């Protein structure tokens, strides 16, 4: 046997004729190191695999030490199986023998027989290289049923069809109910060795020696039951799954530390391999507390404060540091109790410290064995003699500590069977209402299961159904649910909504989901804090809508509960449904329309802008799947019980702004007391620079007309540039200018096309929406970076008249700045926001970048470069104007006011489109979001009109305004007719 550097085994045959004997084994070491020129293989090992003795017509063969017959020999010549020497003509088989390997079959048989060892031995000992059958245990499970665990030991790999045949034969016995086996030694797993860094990317590969039907990945922690891995936010599975399978851990953390198993399955057989993954852990949750919660400096010169840092028990050895303000303790006291590790340190606060800070920051920093850090901090308020505070108060064994004005006290739950905290705000010297965030312990467990599911651990349809069943079973009793229970249930909804992006949810869980969501609306959410309850209502609506959209419905016609009604329409241009007596008509050519009515939610949502309005109890939401129309119109008819004296308004819940809005909605009074609401929403150009989606009358139509004109103008301009290039580009300066203008036009053309393609997000799937967002982000940025190149080049030529930039240098700088800079910006932004859990790179509802708050949201990666470049270009324009107004050496007087004004206007008209000056309006669009002001509407309309026509302006100023280009166009147009005229004259002579 010869082994090459790529682990390929070569078989060679040596035949000795006559009566002589030769000890071949003595000569094999001399072959090691030999290079086979014809094959390019170096022999690294050589040994005898098999020997055959041929005497007359009889052939006797035997395997070498640590070798066994190949399956080919065993299956072809049955008498050779499991014997040392075989008398048969098998010398021509290749391979004849194979190295011994350890292979095990681990099985479970259930049946009515108390003993099955003889039956199993007879069935499995026909396998090649059979060693033994070991019974691992028998368990009586009741109803005359026994479960038998056994192991079959082999010294060779086996053929899956052969073992499946054995199992199928056994299952024909009526005393056997089920039989399944797992094998070890048929699959090879590659996994990281040693400890891996926290939050790193790791990959495990599994290879089966033969193709199977499907594969499954599992992970177990300690002695827990293995959980199946599915697609999630932190795990990715390969598409191929028959012979090779890969699982990628995108973010290694404590959730992913355990033993991994890959199983390739066919019928009753699963080939399995296992490998542990050790992760240098960091705690997922750090709980920092202060005792007392508020430092009392109202009566003393110093105060003692105890800072504690608690984490879940861990196998990792941490180094802890606790700080309070500038004070630090590097050796805190460590305690381990009830699965919790707690670090504690005492600090003395100087009440007369310089500056008298209103609070101190307490922090806990933990370092793992690979020197990775994680910290958490807490603000500790300080009460001085002049500060107002709420005195300590005890309510039914709940002790609320002395708390500073405008601060919130937090205490642990003391109710039996509940976990979490209660909080209470101090305003002036008066305590606010108690807000209970105490939740049932079982609901906390459900929330953890949902969190695992979202990451990809246990992400199966069965796992999703179990989560919603548990949620329904533990929220069905109305009187038992608290505000904290509602909050944790909404957290589960939000988590499962996020999980549905990677793992589609089936309609089998629809009933459990709607029933549990309906139960939440039977609970009073009024806890004395409108902001708290309003935020919860917003999260509830968003998560319920998201789950209704995500759940894949096949046969169901809907589901009705006490507070939620869901109706389904399929494959039609119009959908008419009624939920809670509200008739809903939706015009959209779609595969499916889901209409859901939620009773008792409207009055819980924030009433910003509508504080004095009375809201009906019903909120209606419609979701359209695979809509082929560019717009969606929805019409709702409901009873107007308020009569004609009331002023009616139609509003919709703006998800991005988290408020009610009447934009795009119209109220129509019908016959009798019937009222109608009609809503229509599209996408306008000013959305690019706005924090949220914008809807104004005719803004969308202006956008599409402007972009159509702009795209046609840019195509014409690019064609003209190609036709006149050689005639008008005569100097380095003209080459710089036309190169930049051509790239600006090309980038703007692609950006406008991307915008038009994404104008109707409701008909786009997620991957296409992402591609268009990246396209808009990249091409608009590339346009601005080329504008920057043009402005910098122009200023350089004006200031440094005799210092010219070479054509080659400009091209290198231009293409680097124009294309590499936006590439880096977009790539970094995409990668960064993929790592941020709560802020996505783009919003699928608008197919554009996201805005969350100041300095939070991917739109800042568009606004900052654009804003900076526009300001630089405006400064360049000022330099150009100053240069134009400055008299040359030959002029004795300054230009007159009239000439100066003409020069300034000419510069502004020519340079504004190609310097991006009109995008200054975009900065005001971003800053001005108060739609009660007329100026806000003016800015949005002005920005949309001017910038959607930017391509048209470039055609005018960059092409027709340049005399040489005009002359060359005229030559091209008139050139052909001029030649024809000359020919006619020649003939006439």
C-alpha cells in the first residue's frame, strides 16, 4: 500500500512464481521516500495489506495484520466474511483488504419480547468484520413493551443498504415495534480545537463516506437533551446535505458552548459524528446593583455604597473589576450561590467632593482567559441637602428606598412564583404608581426558549409550535396576567418575528399565537406611566402584524378569537372581508391578503397629535403578499355612532414614526351613519434624506415624472459625450472635466434606475430590496465623490495656475475617490449594521436605509458623506465666484455691478447641478420633520422637484451650455446633408 501526500491509497501487486519464497516485508521500508515520477506521488508508508497463495487450481488468501476483508470481497464471496483465511479465487479483487477501523452501531429496539439478544446477534453477525453485540440495558416501559439498547462493534465500515435490509427484515417480526440505529465511524467531523474566542466565527464540517437522504445538526449542553440546529441569526447551515454538511457559528457565545453532532440519515439509520466546542465565555447578562440605590449625602460628609455584580454560573474563570466613579476595586469578594456568581465591593463616597456630581457611574468589568472584556454600568444618584427626594415607604412588605427626584427606584419581586422587578418613579417629593414587571417564572422560560430559537438552537416547526403552545397555556387565565406578563409575551412575539426571517413559521401555530395575543388585550395596561404603556402597545402592534405577515398560510381561511379576528383572501384583484363589523375592501392583485382586526388596542397606542380625540376600539391591519400592482388602496366602512356633529378623521399608524398620521388617508361620509376611510401610500424622492417615509399630495407623481425626464436626459447626455469626445476633449483640463461629468452622469443614471425599481417595496422580496438599497446607497455616494473630484480639480486649477496635474495622476485619484471610497463606505456600513442586533441596515417597508435616532441608523452613512461633500463643493463654488470677480492683470477697474451679478448667476447655474448644490435642501428635509409647519412641505416639494430633475439639469449645463459641444452636435447633424449637397453640385457641372 502506498500513501501519497493527499492521503490517496495506491494498491500494488507483487507476484512470485516458482517454489522460491521471498520475504517481501523486508524490502518495503526501502520504498519509503521514493518519488513516482509518472504520478508525482511520494511514498510515505508501505505495508502488506493481503497475501494469496496459489497452488494449482486452489487459491488461499488472508489479510495482513490490522487489515480486514473489504466489503467488495465479503459481499461477492460470502464465505470469506469473518474468517481469517479464505479459500477462493479472490486475488483479483481491488481492494482485497482494508485497514481496520472502529465502527459502532448504537441501536434501540422496542417490542413485546423481554430478551432480543439472540435475535439481534443472528441478524447483525453477517456484517463484514463483525466483532461483538453488547446489550446495554432493557427498560420495561409498560403495556407489555420493552426498550432494548444495544451496540454492535465492527472493524470495517458497512454498506447502509445492507444494514437497512437487516432492519427491515427484523421489523417484519410482529413482536418488534420499532428499531433505529446510529453509527459512529461512518462520518468524519472537522471542528476547532482548544478554546475559541468569544464572538468569533467558527465552522464545523461533516463528511459521510456515502450519500444519505438528509442531514441534521444537533447541539447539547452538559446533560441536557440535544437541540436541533436550524437557520437563525447566529447560525448558518449549508445547502448541501447528503455527503457533506457545514454549520457556521456566526457569533460564538455562551449559547453555543457544548457538544455538536452531525447526523446523515437514511431510513432507520443515522451516521453520526460528535465534537465539542469550547468557547472562552463572557457573560450574556451582567446585573450591576447598588446598595443603597441612591447615595444619601443629605446629612453626612461621606456615605458607604456597596456595588454588586451578578452573573449566571459559568465554567469560565473571570477576573473582575468594580468601579464607582474614580474609585476602583480589583479584588472584589466572590460568592457562588444558587447558580449565581456575585462579586461585591464597598466604596466610601466623599459628599464634599469637588464639583458635587449629581450621580456616579458604577461599573463591572469581567475579563476571560483569552483577555476579552465585557462590562456593564449603572448610574448611582446622589442626594445633597438641597435636593428633593421621596422618603422611604413600605407597601405590603414592599420596601421602596429613599429616592432622588426624577429617579426611578427598582426592587425585586417578592410574589410567589414570579420573577423580575418592580419600579416606581419619584417626582418631586411624591411617589408615582408602582409598575410591576414581575412575570411568571414559566413565561421567563418561554422567553429564553424563543431567544434560543431566534439564534438557531431548536429552530424547527415543532420548536416554534411548542413555544406558542406554552405561551397560550400560561396566559389564558385573564385575571392572572400582569403588566410584566404582557411585556414578556410581547418580547416573545418580537423574538419570534425576528426568527421568522430565517425560519419560516407554519400555519399549525396560528391558533396558539392568536389566542395568546388575544389574552394580552384582556389585561389593563394602565400602570400610571403613559410612555411605558404606549411603548408596549407600539411593540405589541408591530410584533403581531409582523407575525401575521410571516406565518405561511396554506389551507386556513383565518382564525377568530375574542379580541383578534384574522381573515384571508387569495388570488384576486379585490379583497372584501369584515372584522369586528368593520368592512374592509382592499384593491391589490396579490397572491394573498391577510386582514386582521384587533379589539381594544387603539386607545392604548400613543395619541401624539390626537390627544383630544376619541378612538374606536378596533385597529384594522392588512398585509399583502406578492402584490403585482404598484400601489395598494384600502377602503374601510364602519358605523359612525358619534353622529354628524363629530369631526371624523381617518388615520393610520405610521410604524416608522410610531404615531398616528392622516397622510394619504381621506374620510368620506356615506349614506346614513356609514362612514368610509380610504388610504393610498406610495414612495417619494424626498424619502432619501428623510428620517421616515413621506406621503404628501402629488409628491410621488412629481418624483416619477422627474426621474423619467432625468433618466432620459442622462442617456442622451452619455450618448452625446461618446459622440463628441474626440472633438471637444483637447486639453488636460477638458479631459478632467468631461471624465468627471461622464462618471457623475453614469452613477446618477444607475442610482435613479435603482430608486424607480424600489418605488413599490410591497411587491419586492427581501433579497431584491436589499440589492436595490445597496445600489442606491452606492451609486448616489459614487456620484457625490465624483462631484468632489471635479470641484477639487477646478479649485486647484484656479489657485495653482502653473501647477498642472497629469492626466494619469488625475485618473488614478478620480477612480480611487469616485469608486473605492463609496465601496468602502457601503461595505463597512453593511457589515457594521449586520452586527448590531436592534438596528438593521435597511428598512424593508421603504427599501432604504434606517433611522432610529440621532447618530443611530444606517442613513447617517449616507448623510455624513453627502453633507460633507456638498459643503466642500459649496466652498469651492465660493472660490470660483471670488476668482471670477477678481480683475485680471490687464484690467484696470473692477467689473461693474451688472457684470458681476451676471458672472455670479452664470457660475451658480453652471456649477450647482454638477456640484450637488441642490442637495443642500436634503439636509433641511432631514432636520425638518414637523409637518404642522408650511415650510416643511415647501422644503420636501422643492427637494423632490429639483433633485429628481438633476439629470435634466446636467444635460443642459454640461452639454448644451458648452459652445464646443453645441458646435460639434450641429456638425454631426448637418454633416450628412452637407456632403449630399456637395455631391449634387459636382454632378451639375
